[in-house]
């Protein structure tokens, strides 16, 4: 999977960019605040419909203008090539187009382009709140499972409705709606989310453990497990998961009414990381946490390739300077020659000379990308 062309109009600090990368290693060199990260952000935005740097789409529109556009032609070996476009407006809703055809659902664009991004915030996924790890799961599984995208969207809407009703009952003491109906729908969509997460994490855990071991020289062991609401077997059918989830919702209904919110479900689940049996979030050193984050991301490349049948695009956003020589080498070993890769650096000394020798180098300055 390769990006053949990337065009940006009024995106971040780019007024008009037409970028033709190589299908191998692309090295974007420039000082901070020149637009290096915005190129990678635009690619990830096309892959997931979301930025990895901000939750506000309006932040992506160039200052002083009302509309921004991101467009790319993607070469795919397992499916037909595709043209993707997202249009952002300060006055209207986000628009997505696939092969120039406008789609009513934003989620339709997810999975058309698979991308794995590495950034300095990855360590926060290991040491931060569960919401960050759930976001990681949601973004990455969505790229390889349209069913997950649909279930996640429906689950969020039903969850909002159920929570609204719970608050009404709490405040009035009178049940004005049918909680059972919301429970049934929440269990239905939640079972799809839980099932897809279990399968994704099962594969991810095995791959991440191998990679972490190589990063740690075989002296430490990383374990990745899914702390899920429903105690169910990995291979259980979704109908069984839904039944177990519905039973839990019924059991906890009194507690939910008392608190005015749904206290159990995939919106409360977590991805648990341990190193040598100890919680990485609490007991691991910063170096161990960073290695765990790298292992997860490198493992994700294998998971996506297995699911999609071809390697994803890899985005390394200002991370090389933060890694020691061994970690840099391992990252480049897994990505270079296998995936179309984009690396942002402030200087070429941040990358091994052997990688520089085979890479295409682009200078980035003031919203302009120039091949060297």
C-alpha cells in the first residue's frame, strides 16, 4: 500500500501542496513548526478521519480561511487503487469522498488506507488513562474492520440515550422510558466491539511480546491483555457475548440509576500492559514504557498486514531523536523495505546513515516540501 500523491489545500500551514513521495523511505527534514508533522497528520487523517494531534478538526484549517482539503491517490495491491479526499469547513460538516464520490458516512473512508503512526505521545498510551488505550484500540481496529466502525458508532449513540434515561430516572425517581430496549441494543453493538477487540489484542499481544523481547535483549517479558467487562472466552460467538453483557446490565441497573451513568461496557474496558508481571503504567521505567509503546506499534504493522493482506503506510513523527541507537535500528529494520515509510527529523544525524543512503530526502520549510 503506497501513497502516490498527496495534495493539501489550506491544511495547517500548507496553502497549496502537491507532494509525490517515493514508495520506499521518505525523510522529511526541517526545523520545528515548518510543516513536517502536518504531512504525516494529513496521511493519518485520511486513514482514520481523525488527527493524532488534536481532537478539533477546526485546528486543521489554515488560519484566515474557511475550507481545507486533503487528497491522496493510494496504490493498493489487494484492492483497486483509490482516491481519497476529506474536505473541512468552518461552516459545514466534514465531507469525505472516495474516488470523487461523496459519502454520507464519515466512517466510510476508514480502512481505505491503512496507516500506523509513531509519535512522542505514544508513551502516554502506556502510562496514561484507560481512555487513551481505548482510543488506540478504536482507531486501529476501525482500519481493518468496517463492522467495528459501524458497531462503535451505534454503541456510542445508544450509550448516550441510555445515560440520558438513567439521569432522568435518578432525578425524578420515575422510569419514563424502556431501559430494557436500550440494554438490548447496547449489548448487541457492544458484543461486536468486544469480540473484535479480543481477536485484535490476541494477535497484537503475541507479536508485541516478541518485539519487546528483542528490544530488551531477551531479559524482560511484555504481556498485553484485555481487561473487558464481560468474562467470556476468546472464541465465544457474539450472541453469547451479547447475552452475558445484557445480563450484566440488568444486574447493575440499580447502581447505574444511582450514579446516573452506565458503569460497565466496552466504553469502560482497558488494555493492560505488564512487564515481568508488574503493571507498566505504574512500575515501569520511562525507557521500559517507551519500549512497550514501540513494541505495540511495530506489532500493529504485522496485525494490519495480516488483516489487509498488504503492509500499511508507516508514519514516524519526530520520534527518532527520542530513541537510542538499538531502538532506532529495530524500528527501521521492521519498516524499511517492507512499508512505505515517512520519517520527520530536524537533522539527518537522527537516522542511521544506511537508511539515509536508501531514502528519498525532502526539505520542509514554511509550508513547502522540496526534494533534495
